[in-house]
C-alpha cells in the first residue's frame, strides 16, 4: 500500500511550527476558502465546519494524501471575535475582552484525499482575561501585532500579558496556538483513514 503524503492545509507559520514538533514529513498548502460565519452559527460549529472545508478544498486537488485542516475562533459575551486584521480592530477587541471570560475553539480535521473520509475533533478553552489598562493594550498591539490571531489573542505572548486565569481542564495548550497536537496525533495514529 502506498504511503500517503501529509499536507497541512494552512499558511500559518504557527501551525507549521507546531506540526513540525511531531517529526512528520509534510508540506503546506493554503486552502483559500471563504471563512465567513453562517447565520446564527455557534462558534464551535463554525470552527469545526471551517476545518472540514479547508481539508476538503485541498483534497479536491490532491491524491494519496492525508490533509489536515484546522480553524480557530474566539467568543466573548456571545460575540464571535475573528482576526482583527488591523490595529484599530485589535484595540477594539482587547478593550471588549478586558476583565471577561473568553472562549477559544480550535478544530482539526484529517481527511483522506482518495476517499474523502475524515475524522475531526475540537479543543475548547475558557480563559479569564485581566482587567487591561489602555496603555497595556496599546503596547501589546504595537509590540506583538496580533492582527492575524482570533480576538487579537496571541497565546505565545498573551499568556504573560493578558491571562488572569486558565479556567478549563483542556490539557493541551497547543490548540490555543492553532493546532491541538494531542488530538491530532490520536487521529493520525488511529490509521482509520
């Protein structure tokens, strides 16, 4: 049986770096899908749907591959907070989440490009954000430029600056960076695809 290539359906340097820690030989390909929220879609459903759609998009042009799709989104007070993409929006998001609980959802999908069969899983995190001073927000945005992170929350640096308390029992924080490795490894090791 021919060994399948592994393709990470993402252009994220963070996801690429995380996946490389598993010692796998893989390539990256950007799926370029519409990531808009569906009407009244819950954040965990949105994250899962987009991870599946990303994998499916890459699978449509690949053969003999296992494609990994992943998506993250954040929710606070019932509002989904995507990637701010600019300084003003990042500041707005950080003012909004200051002193509140925020939920992060990261979903993964591993899809066989030959059969289109897939397995997916989700990681959920609940985090209490510190009460942030405007000066702290402005410094964080200026220094760390969190424009491509859900809710302007870059875990790699936010853990020391933004987090007041980690309020859940999710054991694998890699999902906060963009790829829940424990869940991903479990799917890849299952050999069910």
